[in-house]
C-alpha cells in the first residue's frame, strides 16, 4: 500500500510538472506570435509610407509609432533569437499580419535581416525621432519586402 502511495505521488508530480512546462511553452509561443503580429502590422504601415515617398519619415507620428512597435518586436526577437519555437511562432505572426508583404517565401530572409539590423537597438519613445540611423535601418529592412 505504501508503495502504491509513493507511485501515485510521483505520477501526480510528473503530471503537474509536464503540464506546467507545456503551459509555459504555449504561453511563450503566444507572446512570440503576438510580437510577430505587432511587427508585421508595423512593417505594413511603414512599407506603405516608404513605397510612396522612398524614405522613412520619422516626423510623421504614425511612422514613429510603427517604428517604435518594430523596435520593440525586434528587441523581443533578439532576446529569443536562439529559441527555435519562439522564432517559428514570431514568423507565423509576422506572416499573418503583414497583409501579404511577408510571405513564407521571404519570411526567413526578413527575420534574418531584422536580427542583423543594428539601427533598431536601444530605441525607445524618447530617442526614436532623433536617431538618424533608425530611418536608414528601417529603409534597409523594408527593401527585403520591396515588391
């Protein structure tokens, strides 16, 4: 009887641990997908402006908000760049919300370029408009989806 009790306790502990790990992974994927969706929407907005004017005008409040959203998504992706599940969920969100600009064909190139972009580092709402490299970095990133 004592052996059966010990086995049941071990089984219950294993079951709870497995559920906790699964929930953490699912939660991480939800966060990654949401970050990818934010990134995709920002890229869509920035690309429309870039396509019309040929540059990224950071004096435009909409472009500033999109650039800040892009920088935030970049920071999240950069923190999780070695997590394959995070990248996969991020990419799925990116494709889903970019209105066809980012497809499965160019998503890997876009994510790789995003991770290699240094002009988006250390950007926040206070310094984004004054960072000249921000506009250049975003314009170079948008060239990946230029159609």
